[in-house]
């Protein structure tokens, strides 16, 4: 017989932390402090991940080489800048379940989304719609509507939104599939989040891709809240493209460079239109500086500019930690930490809030979204002042995410104590 999975007391949290084989990774990050010098309870890695302590030295290396070598650093830096972005390729491919040629670290998420739509959103009069989730991240909505308009269509008739059933917050798999089945012939593109940024719902990306492709639709994913959070198998699932940022679960730093996946079957799709730049040009002839663009095969062929080395250096510091910790154990800890958070919140049995994130652990990542009707963002602000950081999404959602690489069971325990005190 097994005992209950979780217990309510502080001792339980301390015991779980003492047993956690990943606990030492917390020491590799700077944990923000309160005004009184205590470590914050930082449950906000879904918004901005914490700084790896090694980020400074990764950056200093490049600053030093720049100071000492100037332009020669492109070839003679300790990590030559010319192929620098490739230092991230293997780790990125492993993180999203792709082949190395299918991924590239470049630009930021919305820029990559536009680049992908320039190539993969090819509306016709019969098939011109884009399917998104209702309340998709605003940048995605703006990008999608502007692409529809750019092609001479009207978002009023070309944008289709997935909507949860009346009284529900999350989408049901069978509703997504039947909508795709019903509307598929008019859909040029299905563009969904891997994990919805408001509800924390994880979508069945394999099933959606399959359903979309059965109807001849292009399928893309916004993985802003999925990359570094949940296991991904992009190559096997087979979407056409995916984009993500690296400042959330990937701890690359504010505004850090994003990532992009283009499935192998498009690696040599020279016929696709694309917005070109010199860094996507075949590297063997790039410096001949010819007037005609010849893309590199694979995702790298969508690059525009030479990459920002300093931002990539900071990202490497975090990706090296991911490689060491490995996603599988991180995911196992994440599932447990988030279930523990849900368990402690459930103990409150308060009518003042409800959790809108799916209760099924397979249907969510690290984040829990707590609906607090009438509480206002003031509650979140008070908790931040008290040293417990989550974030607020209007009108009534408080998002918190225990991140397995640096959060602890005691963080979760202390957070719920602060939360219940703030509620009463
Ligand atoms: C789901 C989602 N999509 C898109 C974005 C926009 O990202 P960026 O500012 O890097 O373009 C964000 C930013 O938080 C996001 O959460």
C-alpha cells in the first residue's frame, strides 16, 4: 500500500526538498531578494526565468574577445562568432525533439512568427482562414490579423477562434478535432499555443497536427509557454513550423533571442516564398556578396541577420544547465511540484478562488492559473511586496509556476501560506 502523495505540513516540504536529486541546481541561479534580504518565493518563470549565475562569465568571455580581438573575433574568438549560433543547435534540437537541421535560434518570437507565416500562410479564396485559440497572446492575434490583411482578406471572415464550451475555461480535445474536421477545408493555417498562456492548458499537439494534416492544413505552434517546460517531439508530431521565446522557462534573459523549428520536409522547399536576409544565404557563398539569394537548407535558411552574440552567450549559460539537469527528470519534478501546489490550494477549500488549469497532469506544464473573481491585481501586487512573485492577467487570473530547475517544495509551501493570508 502506498501512502498519500502529499502532506500538508512544512516538514513534508522540507523532506521533499532534502530528497530532491535536482535540488542543487537552485544554487546555480540568482534568486531575487526582498527588501529585508530574504530570498523571494519566485513562481514567475513562466514570465521571466531567473538568471543563471554563470551567465555573467559567458558574457564576459565574449566582451573580452571583442575588446582584445575586435573584428577578428568573428573567426578567432575562443568561440568564434561566425558559427556561434550553432553552439546552441544540438541542445535546442534535443529540447524540442527535432533534428538539428530543423531548428535555429534567431530573432524574437513575433518576428519568427511573421517569417513563418510569410512562407506557410498561403491563402486562397477557398482556403484562407487561420485557426487560433480565443484569447491567444495579443502579439499572435496582431500578427495573424495583419497577415490576413496583408493578403487582402478580412480577419472578420478569415480568423476562426477555438472557444471553450459555455462555463468552461479550457478547450476539449474532441471539440478541437471536430472543429478542424468541420472547417478544415477552409483552413489555410492552424496556429495554436503549445501551452495556453492564460489557462496553462497543454494542447495535444500530436493530435492537432494529425487532424489538421488530414484536412490539408498547414500547422504551426507558438511554444512560448512550452519550450523548456514540457517534453516536445516536434519532428515526430510533424507540424510545419513552431516558434518560441527563451526568456521564460529557458532563462535566456529579458528579450533574449527566440527559436524556430521548420520541419525537415520543408528543408529544401526553395519554391516557398520567404523574406530573405544575408544570414539565411548559403554560407559557402555568403561572403561573395552576390545580389541573388540562395537559401541554406533547413531552418537556418530563414535567418535574416547575423546573430546577437551577447544574448546568445547568456542563453548558453542556461542551456548548459538544461543539458546537465535533463528534461525528463525536470519534467518529473515539475509534475510533482505543480501537483503539490494544487494539493495545498485545494486544502483551502475557499469560494474566493478556483484553479482553471486542467487538473490532469498530462494536460498542463508547470503553471497553475488561479481565478479570483473580484480580487483585482492588488492581491498580486501585495504578494509581490511580501516576496511571493506570480503575475496577474486581467481581469481575474493570477498565474504561478513552480519551475523545477530552481523552485523548491518549500517555495510552494510558503507561497500558499502567503496566498491564503492575503486572501483573508
Ligand atoms: C504566448 C506568447 N506568444 C508571443 C509572445 C510574444 O513574444 P515576443 O515579445 O518575444 O515576440 C509572448 C510573450 O510573452 C507569449 O507569451
